[in-house]
């Protein structure tokens, strides 16, 4: 990855961490779960409003943590809104591959382009848990588990 691209990605991550999208509890939600990453101290709570056709009508998060965990949650909420539950799980699978530096063929070009900003995390194994925390919480919420494990 060249330096200008790396800088651009860092800017996107900082922007999301300073100005998180869809931040705050959803007053009306069908699913909710909490995630905690004890290694870094990141905490996140994910809210989902899923309609009877299994489509994510709305999604939000609240919590606090490092820039990577907040940016990842913010980015995730942007991508999930309007998706079906099945698509959300596919997206999560692709994202997990991406941050581990694995094959991301499961992601469509557009999704990969938007998530690519987090790919640099794969060089920092400790940071992978920060990046995936919100996603694990989202999955736990959809499965009505209430609490996410980071691994
Ligand atoms: Zn963290």
C-alpha cells in the first residue's frame, strides 16, 4: 500500500472515530447486544431495527473505545442499513477476512472499497479485536445473544 493511500485511509478512520455515524441508542429496536474487548477496553452497544421481512431498517451504536473500534462500528452502521440479515452476515464474514489479511472474494467490489480502509489492521493482531468488536456485537444481537465475545 503506498503512503498516500495509507494516509487517506487513516483520515477516513479518524473522521469516523471523531464523528461517528448513527451514534446513539435507537429508541425503538428489535435487537440489541453489547460487546466488550477487555484487551483494549473498548465497549460497544449495537441496536438494530429489523422488519418482518428480515431487513435491517435501522441500526445504531453507542459506546467508547479506541479510534479503530469506534470507526469500525461507524463504518459498519453505514453499510448495514437497508440490508437483509443474510447480507449482513455475509458482509461480516468478508470483513473478518479483510482484517485478518485473508481472501475477500465474498465481498462485492463496492463493499470491499468501503471497508478497505480497515485493511491495515491486519498487520496488528491486537487491533483485529478492536476492529471486529462491533461486528461480533451485531451478530450477537441478530442471534438474540445479548452479549458478544471478541473471539
Ligand atoms: Zn481498541
